C-alpha cells in the first residue's frame, strides 16, 4: 500500500505546486494546454494556435485572451502574452536532455473548461523523433506512459519534485506519448520566442512527394528511375513558381545537399542562414536543369 500512497502524494503535490501554472489553451476545435513560464507569458505547442489571439483558461476559472508573441512551427512551440494574474511560473529541471529510462514522471494538463488533469507514468524511451505541424522532423523527444486525454498537448511533464522535464507534444499509439525535453537549448529558444523572436525559415511554396511516387510514371514512358522529391503542386506566385519550378519536376539537389527525402530539403532551407537564394537541381523528363530560388523580397516563411 505504501507504493500507492507515494503515488497519491506525488500526484497531490504536483496538483498543488504545479497545477496553478497549468492553463487551457484554445477551445473545442483547437484544445490544448500550456503553462506559465514567466509573469505574463505562457508556453504551449504551436499546433494549438490558430491565429494571433488565443483563449486562455486559468486554474481559478478566469478566462483571458492572449496574444501570440513568438511561434516556432519547426519545434512545435509558441509563447503567448497574457495577464497571468497570480499564477506562478513553473520551475525547470536543470537540464532534461539526459532524462533516463524508467524515470517516474507526472503529466499535467487543463481541460478547456478548466479542470486539471494529473497522470503518472515512466519514461519508456529516449531519442525519439516525430513530425512537427509542417512536416519537419523533431529529434530528441522522450516517450512516457502517463496517460493523456485530448487537449493535453502543450502541458508540462514534471519529475517527482515538480520540475519541468519536458513539454507534451504527440501521441504515439495506445498508452505512449512524446515530450520535447526541457534542455538548455529548448529553454533558450523559448526565451527568444518570449522576446518576440520567431525563427524565419524561408518557404519554397511546394507540395512534394517521395521519389517512389515518380518511379511508375517515369517507367511508363521509358525514363530511368531517379531519387529525389516529386513536385506535386506549386503555389501561384511563390518563390519556387517565380524561379520556374513546375509540377512534375524531380528535385535531386538543394544547394550542395543531395535530396532523397523531405528532411534533406528542410535541412537545406534551415542552413541558408543570411543567404537569400537557394539553387535547386531538377530532373524534368529526360533533361536536367537548375533554377535559383530567391527569397530576398518575398517575406515568405514556413516549410517547403
């Protein structure tokens, strides 16, 4: 019975100490959770955000409208500015990047009508990856077994002392959930978002598919198979469209990086830094061609 009592005490302590910092974000369609990271600032998942303003429900039942001040779709994180009142900020773990298998964890979330949820589990795996809201791969997540209901993403995962180990983000099968660990790098990224510094990743304006989608049509007309990304659609007046990329093209290289998967293209865009152009090598039918995509005057950002 002592083990159950220990769990009960841990859940009760988390509800009392961390619960006041946990908020509900959005409503029925975009229900999520978040938590206070500083006076006037909460952290949540980017996929919980729809627009520049968001409804926030606090532990005392108070509702307020918050304004998104920083959003990072690549990392699935967003910081919202809102009157947090007396809600205390969370305490971060020193560095959760090395969270160990079997670590007991508690997951907290708040229903969009205000009720707090606290569940208990263990770290089941580390070094996991998943796709963010716009298809980018997010590495380094840990998997845990604390049950989560709909609307829990964006809530904190804490240790037995109530320190935040990570941010709940994604469900993987029955009974397993992924959280982004609260590493120093993540905390620095969150601090930048809180200052209004949203990352600006150039956007091509393409819909693409794996090269296997192109193999059958190429074989049907007697063309050799090639590895790359098949362009399924090109947005009108997008950077790619202005550069001359066409539907049916096969992207085989971006900059100095061979392209065999969508992650290669995302990496090429992330690595641009201050550069305002990206060279794409294309296969168009039997011909190979190159185009230069310019982002200098578009102001467009996001994914491929």
